C-alpha cells in the first residue's frame, strides 16, 4: 500500500476538559450564557434593524410605553409532558403512573423569555422548532399581564469562520460511531472487515492510503444503558457488569490494530465509561493499556473540536441533537445541527433536560468559531449537506449512523467536503 498521508493536527477542546466548581447552582450557566451572547445579539440587531427600535431589559418594560421594542433573553419552553423527578418518585410509590414517551411536545406547550430578574410569556412566536435555553432577541410590544407580542426575532447565527485551506489532492477522514463492543458478537465480522480495509488488505489501497485520521464518535462500548434493578431510590447503583469489562478489553484490542495503521481520535459517548453529564472528559488511558502506548491513539472529549490540516472540526457523540429532537418538532438530525449553528450553541437544552456541569463563569457550549465540519454521532442514519451563513460561511453537516446497526462508516473528502458511506456489510 502507498505511504499514508499525514496532516497537521491540533486538539482545540481545552474548554471542554476544565474542572468545574460543583458548589455552584445551575442558574449561573443561564446567566453566563446570556452575558456572553448579548454582545453577539446586539450586533445582529444592528445588522437587521439598525437603530430603528430601542433595546430594553425585560424588567423595565413596564416603566415606559413603547410602540415597538427589542428585548434580549433566554427562552424557556413550558412542557407538561417533560419528564419530572417528582413524577418519577410518585410513580415509584404508585401514586401517579407516567406514560412511557420518547417525544415530549404538546399543543399546550407555552414559551417564555427570561433574563436576570424577569420572565414574560411570549406570544406569536412558533415554538414547535424551539427548545429551552436558546438566547435570542425579540422585536415586539408589551401587551400587559406579563405577556410580550412578537413581530420579529433574531438569533446569534453563524460565527466568523477561518479561511478554508486548499488541498492539492483528495484526503479523507473516516468517521465511526456506535461500535457497541458489548454486543460485538453480532457484528464482529464487520469490525474485522473495517480493520482489513483500513490496512489496505481489501483492495482500493490508493484511496485507503489517503485516509489520514479516524474519528470514533462515542458509544464504542455500548449503545444502550446498563439495566438496573427496579427501585424507588433516585441513587440506585449499577455495578460494572462482566460484559462491560470484556467489551473494554475487546475495544482496546480493536484500537491496537487500528492505531498501528492510522491516527485515531476516540470520543466518549452516552453509554461509555466516562462521566455521564456534558462535557464528557476523555476516557481514562488505563482502560486501554495496549492502544494507549501508541502516539496515534488520542482520547478526546465530547464535545470535540480540532483542526486537521487547517480544516476546523466540531462535533458531539449525538446527545444534544437527540435531545433537541425529543423536545421540539425538529425531526431531522441535519436540521438540528443547523439549528445549533443558528442558535450559536452546541447544547441549548443543557442543563434543563440534558445533564451538564454547573458552569458559572462561562458557558463552554457557546460556539466561538464557525467550523468547516459539524458532525453528530449515533444517529439513525447517514445524512450530509452543505449550509451557508450570512457571511458566506460554508459548513458541512454530517449525521453519523450507528455502526452496530448499519455497518457503515462515513468518509469525508477534505478537498471537496463531500462525504459518503463506506459499507462493511457481509453478503
């Protein structure tokens, strides 16, 4: 096989690996989010409406009468179907059974806007494609009784983007997700085919040599939670099952072969042995004693941000995208990814319905720089499209399928930003 292409690499995920202060309250993250996003929204307001309308804080709306005014705040979506700890405890005590739901929108959902001290109910703004935690600016008027009538709105939208590098030849990054080594017996042959292919043993050696990196986007150990015994306690303990330990050992063996061939970035996922809440820190190297000896083995965080050959990548193992689709009428993972760019936030539903650390000085999930490639792992199927921002930012959105279900990887051409699946299905 021809010599493999090597490109420069930089891990830019430092803000996702810092240790937070556990003594703080979760309200602080919304305050820091609003503080950081407000200057961006003021810039968007100037761009869209100029100085035509005054900007007013929510708690000062009643102090003066405005025909039309702009307010800035964080959206809160009141949903009666939203899971509740109190309801779960009541169900455990057989007081009030809850229906098993995977989607929590309802026609009775109501939208509110909050700032540091005030909350207003929002009227005339379609909440179907919105979720709790979005920071935005609304143009409208106070109609009394704590209600605000909306005429128009604006989000922070796409951030500035570094210049896209020029590649003189086709160069590829291979994405994988949902390897599920707990149930590897169901697709062990497909994993073996993957290893053979990346080693150039199945032909197509010219293209394989152009694969400079493999990014594994979460749920490598399992794609489903470990089952616990039924209990009414909210702190039930689940011991490590022998299956999980064997799965980690098998994954280490798989990575050992892979790291001898190409650089590999391993992100933790929802059901991997890492902290459960976001951001997930890199999995500990002691779990992978064989592969951790190689410099080509990189344990990275979730979310993950890096530069490969000057091309900017940002992505998650899929939890924020799935949560957005659970609590809104966004049904397509690519649409959810695009919404995150429009809202300028990687995980807007955290900490409301998606667990995260109680950050108080800054919100690490705010997108500070528009990536060239924005991906989400562990989705139902592969999909990809190019989207464009107002300042001609071009972003390749990629929905990565679970390998354990589809036996597919995704190959991205860095030269053209065109991607397609590579199937390791056996016939």
